[in-house]
């Protein structure tokens, strides 16, 4: 059963990199074993030659290789060449110079992916674009979702030993629960966190937007003395793992790695702020047909990524996830709550218009 999500995402909304965000998948990643690769019928993807995929390297690229690239090559005989790291500025430069070397690019879609002159349209006769009609993140004419990851409430298990474990953001904003809370920089306007504050204060899911920033900050007022704005994302697990912070807004992938390494940390999934990476094809790519075949294969077998890293498939009909995978308990899509604990997907249309003013308002609040 697909749970109702806390979201008010317009059909034309575009998804930004969070930094958590959507375009930087390596930020929350965690590598894994080499078993559990995608299966599926590869005959419809048969071809020849190669396709160049731009990603962020590291554990994320290793997981993509194991989950998708190697089995795709086995099924299609098309070789996947990896390059990167990608950025929209690099894509623009390639397209403008008519020297495109990437065929498929992983990233966000804040640049627009409906009528973007620098992107190819996705071939929906090869790619199952309709698979995302009921998904939290939509497919666009020029991009489809790759996977989802989350910013969650991580907590120190020693701190809460013998006590009720945090449920998620409702606990984070509960002033009766004592202890330092770490939170990300205000650079992105605390997108997702303001929504979580409002939900914990009783705002209905379908009434979140336009965001009442002042009301959200009144929720933050109750824990302000216990709040620490982090210098960087790595500080979250440093502080939570050491016990200096009782809770922190960390990435689910990094928290998974820390927990598997034996650190006293765990994830409270309630109100997880979900983000998404997308796939798109630069205009003038040399191997457009192969690019669509690779994207189609990934969409069909999207959940296989969860066998190797703490990312979830967005396509609800995708195959490939092994129920025995050690990553299942760390996947956003396998840990979705309901009500106040339902996942939050931010409305990028609203944030695109209001981010700067929101950052300014939070900065003034912090200085008081």
C-alpha cells in the first residue's frame, strides 16, 4: 500500500538539489555488496556500441554499476562508460560547443525538463514514463526519476537507552525531550524542516503551502536553546555519534554507514524529507538510442539499487530489490510513515519563488 505523503507538489514543479538535495547523490551514499543485481528481460534493450553515463563517482557509482550497468551490458551488449562529476554548467557548455560527450546525466532538474532546448526528449516508447504517474516524484518530458534519498532525524542510541526512542521530527521539535539538536545550514532556507515544524504544530498536509514561515519559526523557538546549526553535513554524525548531540538532521545513507560500522546511531523515519535524483539526455548526445535503452532498463529495475546502497526506487512497479538486502531497513521507500510521520516532499515551485526571503527571515531569527 502506498502511503499518503505530505506534499503539495505542482505538476510543473521542478526538483532542486538539496543538498540533501536532489542533484548530489553521493552526499548520502553508502556502498554495499556485489550480489542482488537487476534482472529483467534484456532483449528489448539489445544493441551495440556504448553509452556514457555521468555520475558522482564513489560508493554511489559502485552501487549503480552493480545494480544496473553491469547487468544492462550483459543483457544488451551495450557498454556503459562512466564519467563525471556532472553539473548543469558542464552540460550547457557541452551543448553550446556542440561537443557533447555525455549521453545520460544524473542530477537535479531545477533547470527545467519540459521544454528545455538543451535537453533531448525521453523516448517513452522505450522508457516506461507512465510508471511515475502515481509516484512521489513525477517524470518530465526530458527527465525521469532515478532514486530517492532522505534527510532524517538521526539519534544517539546511548542517549535514549531505556527511554522512548524518537519517532522523527515530532520528537525533534518536542521541547520536553532534552538534548542538543544539530541542523543543516540555512543556505537552502531549511526547506523540508519548516514543513516538518508546521506538521508537528498541527498543520494539515494539504494546507502547508504557502508556508507560514513565522509560525514555523515559533515552533523552532521552543527548541532554539538546544539547536546547533552545523558547519557542514559531516558534523551531524560526528556530533550524534559521539553523543554531543542527541539528535540531528542527517542523510539516511550516511547514517546507514555509521550504524553498520557500529556507531551508536539510528534513524527515526517520521517526517523524513525525501529528495530525488533524475536522469536526462543532453541535446546532441552521440548515443541517444542507447541512452534511452539504459534509462529504460534502470526504470524497469530501479529498486535493485537498494541491494547496494541506502537509496530507494521511485517507480512503484520496479523490480530488483532483494528482501534480504542489509540495506532494506535503511531505504526511504521501505520506511514511510503515515499522518504526522508521513514523508515530506517539498514544493519546489514555492521554494523557487520564496527561498531568498526565507533565508533572510531565518537569519534574522537566529541573530535574536
